[in-house]
C-alpha cells in the first residue's frame, strides 16, 4: 500500500482498522507504511544511585542486550542499551558533586551490526568492545572514555589505554545537558546505533532562581534516525552504495529513513497550554536537523552544549548537527486544542517529521515560569589571551580500496600526536574545511567558544597550500554564542574556535559524524604540562605544507567525493516505494 497512514491523512476506513489489521499492513522497512504520532513519547527514567555519601553518588550501569518496542505496530527490536534500555537512564547531578560510575559490559560476544575489519582498531580486536565517553564533561583522562580504553564482557580483554571501568566525574562545570555514549575505537558508529546513549544532566543552585519551566515541564528529547528491516530488526548497511572489495565495509554516511525520539518512532507528546523546556540532543550518526514548528511559531533557545547562554534567542528554525544540544522553551499557551508537529526542514515526506505536540491537557495551574532576559554570564575568552593559533585541515582523500577517507590535518588516527596544548593555555584552532561538506567537530575535555567563520579560496589553497580569504569573518549565529563542544565547520570556510585547556591528559578531537569519526576523522589531543616541549614545530600555516601528492589528492578527491556523497545522500533520501 502506498498511502500515508498519518492520523492526519487517514481516511474514515483507515481509522476504523484495528491495531491488528494495521500491524499487518505496516512494514518497518517502508516508512511510507508506518503511521506517525501513534506512540506516546517516553521519558527516560532518572537513575537512582546505588549508594550516596555527602558529596558523591555511586552508580553501576550495565550494558545489556534487550528487546525494545520502537512503534506499537512493529515487532519488538533487538538492541543494546545501558541498563537494557535505549535511551539509557538519565543521570542527574548537582554541579561540583561527584558521580562515580562502574560501567559493566554484559553484552553478547558477537556484534549484530556489520564490522569492517580494515579500519582503525578493528584488525585483531574482539568484536564487541565498549568504552563510555561523557560528552561535554571536563574529566581526568582515565575517566574520559578514550577510544583505546575499551573493555569486553567481564573485562576479559582491554584496550591499551584501559586503566579501570570505574569512572569519576567531578562535575566542576556549568550546569548543562551532557550525554554519555559509546566511543570504542572503530565501532563507535555501530555501538551508538545499537542503542548505547543516554542523558547526563548537571544542575546547579542558580538555575532554579531563573524560574524556567521545570519538573514535569522540563523534557529531554534525544533525536535519532534509524532504519528497520521488515521483521523490525535494526538495519545498518554493510556496503556503501558504490563498489568496494571490502565486505562488510564502513559507509561514508548513514541516513535512517525513520525518526526516533527517546526510543519511539515518530511519537506524540500531550502537553498543557503553557511553557515547556526541552533539552534537545541530536544523537544521530550522520543526520543534521533543521527543526521548526509546523505552525511557524517562534521558540526560544536558552542554552547550548555547555549550558545556559547569556540571553534567550528567539528562533523560528534551529539547526542541530550530530552531538549538538539545544535547550529551548516552547510556549504552547495560545495553542490549546491544537496539534503542532516538530518538523525537520527537508523535502522527504517521512524524515521531514520528528514528533507531534498535542496541546490537549487542560492547564493544571497557572504557568508562572519565565523566559528571563538575563540567564547566565558567559565570559568571553579574549582572542588576545591565546598563546597559540593552529591551522588544522579537514581533508577528503581515498584509501587503498578506492573508498572515501576523511582526515584531520591529513593524518590518520594512529599517527603521532600533533595537537599538544600546554596546560592552562588558551589556543585558537582554525578548522580549514577543504571537503565539500560541513563536519561537526568535537573536542573532548573543553567547552569552547566560536569566534567566526571566514570564507577562503579552496582551489587556491589546493594549488599553493596558502589561505586566501575571500570575504569578511562571519560571526557565530546568535544561538551559537555560548559554551560549545561541537562546532559546525562549514565547507570552504576557516572556522575559528577558542579553548582554554585546563588539565593535562590524553584526550581526542574528532568529527562527530560517527561514520567519519570511525574512519578516520579523529586525532589524539594531548594536554601537556608546562615543562614539556613540543617536538614538532607547529607554527601557524605549517600544517598547510601538504605534500604535492596530497595536494593532488585533494584536487581529485574533492570532486570524486562530492559526486559519491551526493549520490549516497540522494539515494538515501529517496523513499523506498
Ligand atoms: Cu565529518
């Protein structure tokens, strides 16, 4: 059947069908057959600590396989989750109160998604490896979830960076919406897609004074895209849509054909006519979203990745790249009895819809919450304070099998460390995007600020290795002027960010498109003590001295890459009939 089964578009006959009849007609592999907004939004449960002393909470979190109902008309789906649920349970803590988590791997020994044995960290390692990264947190490197600190079920095998599976989070940072997810080398894309992701919310004593919507009016929303097989199992491609001798092979992008919020495919959420605060996280592998409300109503962004901004920003549309968070307030007070769809501004009839708000619950009591004009003080990091400016390229290349290979600074993950900021130093990173696409770049350990984006002549760069700017610096968008740990490095621009590196240790920085991170758009980040000297001269523009071979690769590969990736994306966006 080709007809959409939306409750909005259902005709009289459709609506008379029993759930059993609908279940038979719904093919999880064909998004056109999946009725939308059927299931109610679920909110991940807040985890209770196993023990608590005055300033510390102890948790033990098991990673387990489980069966999950993504949609009422789907068979149940096999997945992996923290505590056997996806999203995992939410951890909440107060600022400066320590959280200790024992992460326990109780997963099967075989992976259920296709592992590519040619990419970094996968050659002679166990199939199922896990390590947990708390995204956005400033923690000691032993608790950061280094990709090579992985461990298997029962700790039978561990990566070379492993020290312990008991992680200490100090929470010495601004209240913020963080999230925890898997980060194991070479299989992060598969482990996160399998279900290993959850919220981690830091609160503080200042925030309640702002009188923002809270309690049952403060809702976390984890948005992901998934594809399913007809039997309801998760689909993840084992081959890119171009020939390659590698099987299974990593793919350069993954775009699912359904949208999942908090583990439900196209849910609905019944709300009162009042203000709600939504902590939105894009936990998708590759997909970016441009979120809008179907009635074109404005909403207010109050926070970014690292916490509340100085002032709210009124928006009609919000871009969210993988791993980015936006704290927003939607005021439904004038929408009683209306249904409003949270839409994603793309042409596809399915992935253009995210979820539905049904303003049908009578107001329980007067809404006294506010959207204050002044939120937090976000102290700008002054560029004059920077002691170093690094130029770091985002490069498109090809591997020995002819597959696209995306790199940072033309280096592979296992090449020697080159980004070694001194502890307590401030650095400006110039992200020189030579590829045809934007990449969401994430730095561990720090919350940074975006300075600007400056257009430059890519062809000139590829020919000479020199940057020729072609326009004025573009300041960050109003809703990017806060603490960030992911930045959209746009194609053909030098995106400048400024960070203060406050503690030593081995961390990483990478593209947060998980298919890119796994191959091979990730690099070590080592914050060194003031006494250490760098062995490599990293004066600005040094990184531009690409070899002639690499320059040649750039000229070829950007065009090839563009064609390949455009084809992939257009194929994936075309709904199956
Ligand atoms: Cu990328």
